[in-house]
C-alpha cells in the first residue's frame, strides 16, 4: 500500500539526488537503509532519524522521509523534534544540581515548597518524585490543552487520591516529574527552562534546544502524525501541552543538538560529574532501576542507561551502553511502537558492515 502520494515520493527522491538529506540516498542504499525504509512503511512512520556513536567517538547519522507531510519537508539531522520523556533527564539534572549545592535535599517533603497541599502529601519527598514512587494519582479533568497556573495544577493533583503509599511502589509517573520541575522552578531564576538552559544547553552549544511554547515560531520544527488504519491515512497530532508539565517532557531539539549533549555526557568537561554520577544510579536500588531521568540497567555485566519518549505522534529513544561504549539515538514522527526492535536491528546490520 502506498503511504505517501506519488508527488511526495518524487520530491523525496529529487531531494535525495541533490544531496540535501543527511542520510544515504537510494543510489547508495545498503542493508540499513533497506531495513529502515521497510520498517517506516510497515509501521507507518513518515520521518525518522537515527544516530550511532561508537566508543572512539565516531558518529553515524542517517535520516529518512519527511518532517512535514503537508510541505514535503525532508527530515534531517537539523529538524527540531519533540523528545518527550527524554526531557526528564534534564529536569533531574537541574534538581540534582540543587542537591549538589545544598539548596535541596532528597528527603525534603514536597509540602516544603507547596504548603497548601493536603496532609496525605506530607510523606512525598524529592526522592519519591525522582524515582517514580510518589503515589501521585491522575487528576480528574486534567487536559493537555489546558493552560493551568501551578496553583491550579497542584490543586487538581491534591484532590486526586494517591495511587500508592509514597516511597513504596514504582509506577512511572509524569505528574511526579512535573511537580519536580515546578520545585526546581521555585529555586532557580527563569524556572526549570532557565536552569536547564544555563546548566546544559548553553555550555554544550545546543542552539536549537528549548522548552515548548505554543506561541513560538521554531525554524525547522518537525510535525507529528498518527496513522488511521480505518481511514488509511495519516492524521495530524495535537501539538499542545501545559507549561506546568515541563518537568515530565516539553523539550525540543535537533539530532545535532542531541549529539552535542551525548558528547557532553562522555567528556564531562562542561557538565557536573558528580551530578551525572547521581543521575546514573538507581534512586531506590543498587544495581538497576530508575535513576535521574534514566532507566539504569545492569544485565550480564553490561551497564546501560536508557529512556524512551512518546507524545502525540512523536517517539524517541536514547540508549547508552556504558560497557560497550555504543550509544543509539532515534527520533520518529509517529507514535507507533517497536522502537526497541529498530535499535537492535539497525545495530546488527551496522555491525555486519564492519
């Protein structure tokens, strides 16, 4: 089944022949390209970009398809993409920087910063928020299209029943990280976005990286899509999100900027080594679990840091194998599943080329 119009494919081929795409053209296609294009067709993914960083620092970046179906704009390494929950590691870095400086403690209760919350919240700590063990429930009536003040948002959260006892049960929780972001915002000039910009974006030269604002014009911004199987067509996905939700997501950046960030994580000359070390340790266990915005794994002697992101037609993956030294990053303008399979299959085919 044809997923794009003939004119769209013609445009893609023409652009490729002119060398505008960052990825290889069909004339130079190899097993990796063949695989990605087939998976895009099968999984209904309009555009994708992946990067592999090797132990010696060598980088391989390839991009495919379109960042915008309406304008037929190619997806490239410079396309500005919503990384969704990969944003949590930036929020955690800012929070742990405050811990490092003594302005915040992991055992601090949330009610220290928001005294109007109900009594049941007194047991929820910074540690619980960061490790997804806060027990915070989903508030009734919360909508991504809402324009909430922090007070309105916290009131909604406080009125919802806790799902678990704080500190006891792991449950991935976007609201917990949103509250963590609001706490950082209380202690840092310019809020969470200002802190992350000063501490990470600016030192690493990440010029496209920013937190989402609905009114901002963003050059080279990629759009997101969902495939409707019943209608056999792509649909545009909602671009909105409340500003109070920044801690759980909200960052946009290009693959070039994500690579600058990865170099910063490796060199640790412009980022705080002590903060990174705390991020890469599980909050509630010694070997594996959830760290500061990373899933920390330790399997068969291999330590890994991994996180996925997904929001309204965008999916992302950031996978760092600290044992082998290989990092894999992927952006896709679709919210279809299977990104883990893409990673394994692409890395296998790249290894076969060596």
